[in-house]
């Protein structure tokens, strides 16, 4: 990627869904991009984004591994520029009961959603702090507000990210680096197919538009806000989760995510 006067944004999980929409918004606003995903489709996304007249460097990397994060960071460093924006959106889900899951599958959820995300934020965040400039968007979820029966590990990772984002934001309050947590609800992406959740109620119910979710998150980040819950239904649900008993919330989540809970 040749050096330019345009600012640089890094977007992970950018091949589809919310991540692709976040990258599109950044491109529309004149940011050059480094985009990453664990699938070849990231190259097609790069072709699409170059249509906005900006430079795009696609990186296919498995961010559940230290090697994948190191590869992405090396590619960012190869641009010779410090990112102005880091949109840490990469994440995976997993349905079914915890004891029925393969340990390799639930470990990948933890390593992608938490470990890989933290390694990336640690490396890029240090550069931002040194430059005393930058904005970080972390993809949390309203799922982090409730015990996730039949999505127990996924919801746990999102609870971690929701909490971590506010802690990091506080640690950076005396700098010009901001941290924002995007907390979407069920969104119309490939998440439910990839997580084997298509036979569940939540997998079959109407979902939010990823473009609208991304727009809400991007605006909150640019405004330096601490968090944003996308969609009024999700705002109500997250507010209720703060006052309802955990056992009740776990039972309600069971009704949404238990295998076979869908109508077809």
C-alpha cells in the first residue's frame, strides 16, 4: 500500500456482515483500509471497496491464533502508517449445549473473540497512545448482558468485551485515544449459519440490518462515545437485563437459542 495523505483504518471480520459495512463507511469517508478476515472472500471485498477510490490492503488471517494476529500487524506496519481507526469486529459464535460442543470449537470462540482481539488492540493501541491519537471500536453485544443458555461461551466472551472496553476507555481517558463498544442485537449476517443456529428461534426471527448497525457504531466511535446499543428493541432488552434476575434471563435465552426452538 503506497503512502498517501488519507488516514488509515483497520477493520477485522471485514469480509461480510457488520465488518464489511464498517469498512464501506470508512471508505466512503476517505480512509485507506487494511481489512482482515479468515476467508478468501476478503479479496472480493477489497475489490469492492477500491471502487470508492481508496487504497485497500486485504489480509487473510486466522485471528484466533497468535500467528494470524502477528501477520495482520506486520501487514499494518508495512504501510508505514499508524492507524487512525481500529475497528475490532472479528468474532465467531457457537450454538448448542456446552457439554455437547467440541472443545476445539469453543476454544476457537474464546481465542477469536477475546484473545486475538486483545492482542490486536494491545499492539495497535500502543501505537495510537504513542501518537496520542486514534479511535478504537470493539464489537461487543447485548448478548453480553445475559447468561447465554445454548450459547454459553459466546455470550461469556461478549460480556468480557463489554467490560474490557470500558476499562480500557478509562485507562486512556488522559489521552486523545477513545474506545467505543458497539453492542448489536441479532443482526442479519452469516453468524447464525456459521454458528449452527438456523433451527433456533433467534436464528429464524427478524433481525437488524447490518448497514444500520454499522452506521450507529461508526458514528458513536467518531463522536467518542463509550458505547452504543443499536436498535430500540435491543436498547429495551439491554435495559431489562440490568434489573432482571440472571436465572430468569438464562431461561429466556434458552427459549431463543435451544436447538429446535424455531418454527421450521
